[in-house]
C-alpha cells in the first residue's frame, strides 16, 4: 500500500490502481482514510465520462484470495487494509436486461467491453455457431470490412476472442466476417453484438462453483432473471425472482427458499468456504433487490448467517434500483460524449502488478465434469434453453486468470503468461489421458478475475455445474459430503475467535447464575441452594472469594478517604 504521510495522519494520501474493462488501460487513484467506496467509483466513472454509474462497481481480492465488490458506503481503507499494493478492477456489476434502454452510447460501449471479456472467458456461454457470430462482430469492429489484400490467410488466428479457437471455429468467423458484415460500422457491430448477447441464457451470469446435496458439482449463476444452475453445457434449473421468497446462508450453506406451484421448497448449495458462501449470498441479495424493488427506499435491512456461536451478517442495500434508473426522466444536459475505440485484440495487457485471484480449492475437482444423468425429480427448465448435448460442448472450467496465456501467441510470453501456459498444458494433458473429453471450442469460467486481476503466483481455480434436487425440505442436514476449506492457519484462528468468546460468555453466565442462587431468597431456588453441590461451592469457593473481594474493596476505599 502506497501512502504519503504518517499512519496517524487523517490527511495521509493512499494510492490504488484500477484496471478498466480493457486490460491495456489503467487508472491511478488517490484517496484518503475517510473516503468511502463511492468516492473511488465516482472518480473512475468521471474519468470514463460515464453518468449512468449504477450498473458498475469496483471489485478486489482480499488477502485470503476471496473476491469482493467494494462497498460504496464503507471506507475504502477498511475494506482493503490488508492489500499491498491496492489493485481494483472496474466491472459491470448489474447487467441491464435491455442495453438499448440505456440513455448514452458510451454506457453501452462499456457493457460491450464487459461482454467481450465474458465471451473470451467463457461466461457468455453459447453454441459454437453463436460464438462464431459474436466473434465475427468483434472482428468487424476491430478490423473493419474484409480486404483480401490486407486480410490474407487465417487472419483471425492472431486475434484473441475466444478461449480456445479451433481452425474450424476460425473459418466460420472469417466466413461470417467476409460475407455478412460488410459495411457495418463499429457502432452497428457493437449494437448487433449486444442484441445477440443479451438474448443468451448466460447473459450477465457470473458462475460460482458449488455442490448440491448429492455432492454433484455445478455452477450457480445469478443475473436479472433469477438464480440459475448449469451443468456441462446445459442450464438445469432456473429459480425466478418471483419464486424466491428468501435467501440466506449458514456457514458454507447457501439456501434459497422458494414458492413453486403454491408449495414452499428449500434448495441448498454448499460452497467451498464460508467466505465464498457469504460472497454468493451478498451477490444474490444485491441482484434481487436491484432488479425487483420499486424503489431503493424499500430496501430492507438484511441479517443472515448467524448462529449461537457467531453474529450474523448485516447488509443494507445502497444506491438506486433499476426501476428508478429507467423512470428517471432528468435530461443529461450534455453532448453525447466521444467514444475512444481502441483495438485491443493484438495488444498486451498493462504491466501493472496483478491482483490475486480467488482460488477454488483444487480438491473440488471441477476441471473435467461428465454430463449428469440426473433423476427426474430435478426441476429442469430445458424447454426455454436452446442448448443440448448434440449442439454444444462441455464447459472447460478454467478461471479467467488464464487470459494472458492466450496472448502469448502474438505478443510473446511474459512471466505470468508462462504460469498459465503451464496450466493450459496441464488441462490438455488431462484431456489426452481421458479425464475430460473437451471439443475444439473451449470456454472458461466466470471468475471475472482478468489478466488484470492475475495473481503474481499461480492459483488454480476449479468450477463446475450440476442440477439441484427440489424436494429437499431440510437442506442443511442433507449436505454431509466433504469439501475443502481454508488453509489450516486461518481455520485455527477462526476457531479460536469463535470458541474463546463463547467460553467466556458461558463462564459469565454460570457465575451470574451462582450469584443469583446464593444471594437471593426466592422460594423457586431454595431447592438448589440446599443441594450438597451448592453448599460445597458456597463454603469452598464463593464465601472465601466474597470475603477476599470485600476486604480488598474496604482497604481500597480506606486509602482513598483522607484521615
């Protein structure tokens, strides 16, 4: 953490680095100890000339490698106190259901950049033909119309648009670019890209790796439509916000309370750690409130996650909700800002230090999941889902952190790229050994930790997808399978933080009970006072301790009173 001034000086200036949606662009921001998250987000949006700020947020990874959205209502320094250097990422937090209802073109451009990243990292999951069309839009926007003298051979192979670009997919991209997109301007191609992307089921989904009550691994996605689960290439469940009555978590358990066909049901998912479960819960609550509340003033105080040995998590939604944004008729009163479109498919990412990514414990084994033969009691929403095992390929669950590895084809290999090439080779080796049967078109998971958020050391991220059984009334008791947690040191520290206060509280309670029993003359307690154990406690411990404290108190007061 870089700062100027002493630690105790409230005017000390702290410096942080913000990665933008294009990894080749960064911002250096200064802030003070009293500045809140809103200050940094406002500063970044001002530099980007954005006035529709409500859809965006800043994300960071803490010292335990857990992702967080920067809370706009809390001091920045308290949230990133363990980070050195302070690295944040500017990302789309709430994907607008219809990007064309946004007021300004520059806001849609930022949404486009985010979706282009999602396509690269596999979060915008779709069939190969759809991916080729989206990639062709990107190529048209970057290179313009096809020119046979300039665009010779496989000119798409030098561009990094998809995670793994087979020759077959690249040929399809070039065919669409050459025959269907001629004459389209960058604005038109971006609009077509947005129109196609927002029609996909994975639009706005940031997948979280979890397990269901059978121990099956799946992705949990949350967007404006509700909570979705994915396995392989299929969407298996869709719990719409209108069906969700309550969302809470207990330890590692993320629990959704539903009303479906006039029946109340509970569905549970187990996360890798308690911190990741809290993150999933908070993301779900924020998405639900943003897209369903009529007004931000209606946002309730949410408390969950508590138990007899720990306090619950308190959360209060801040900012406007979608309905307020759309109904805001206040004119912007400014000229349409100029959009600086800079092609980034061939360029290397900035050399700014990378942000640690959030590893999902390797023992989860989310890297090569077979398709699930799930029982008929699972609630499937396949009727509205265009994918099937015949027209899609399994998801390669590689974290977005490996983004730079692909860029080494054109730009050379940096040290961080070498790390991720090793990971890709490891995945390829697993595929050859029969551990996975991926096709030519690969996808990566939704950690949205870009090369901008890449760890200086290598962290492996594992993610997967399966459906969920709907008939579980007691979701908590059903999860008895093993799942790895945090490192042992942090486990012990968390255990002590819970156990020591609990022991002290119990001892204090017992002491008060003894005092009440021995010092009062309630008839209800007479039997307890006459018990042999209480008589022994009175004679051996209570009376001597009482006399000792009384003598000490009298001697102390005597010293205070002058003779």
